[in-house]
C-alpha cells in the first residue's frame, strides 16, 4: 500500500505531465467551475480550434478529483450578424477522470464503490459552449460531461456546471 508521500509524488508527476503542453500554448487560462464538481480549472489553448483543459476538485471530508480533457472548438459555428452570438464557441472533447478517496464512501457516486480508500478511474466527454471577451480577457462557459467509470466498477458518471476563466498570454 502506498504511503501519503508516495501518493503525493505520483500526483506531482501527473500534474507536471499535464502542464507540459503549456510550453507550446497560444494562451493559457485559469478559472473555476461551479457545479458537479466545483473545481479549479486551467486551460491551455493550442490553436483556435484545439485546447487542453484540466481541473482539480476536492471534498473537504474525503476525496479529490482530477480530470484532463482534449477539447475541439468550433469558432464561428453560429453564422449570424449578431455580435454576441458570434462570440459563442461550442466545443466537444474527450478526457479522463481520476478520483481518490481516503474514507469509506457512504454511497456509490459514479467513481467509487463502498470500499475504504477507493481509487476511481473514468472517461468523460465534455460538451460545452463558451463566450469570450477580449477586454478584459474573460471566458464564461457552460459544460456538461457525461462519462463512464471504468474502475473499480463500471457505472455512469455525470459532471457539469457554469465556469469562468481569465486568459493571459
């Protein structure tokens, strides 16, 4: 069984690997997602049509959720003369979610079964729409992310919420 220090070392390596694409980024953003889960979210924009997104959520009582997605954006998807509608960009992606808990889960919630100290792994498909403003460099988005837990058991999982990002670079 891994000790707390071993788990933290592995977590740092995972985060470092997830941050590597930021070296090649067109821009980066940081923000938060309010919903299920409520998370701190970072995004690395590689091009107008491609980005990586990662989130870190935690529960004060016993769990951490880390997710990472590859997103494909469709700017100009709504062909209209209205400026606000033209600033909306739909996106779709594919990603993974890793859930870690140290306590006995009292109920099944998509990533954990009732075992104490569970580790959950799943796949997610984020679908969303984002409005971006240039001055200030803000993005507001709505996202749903249906998915499937594949470990420790197969079950449906659902995430989503309203998010805000600040872009820099």
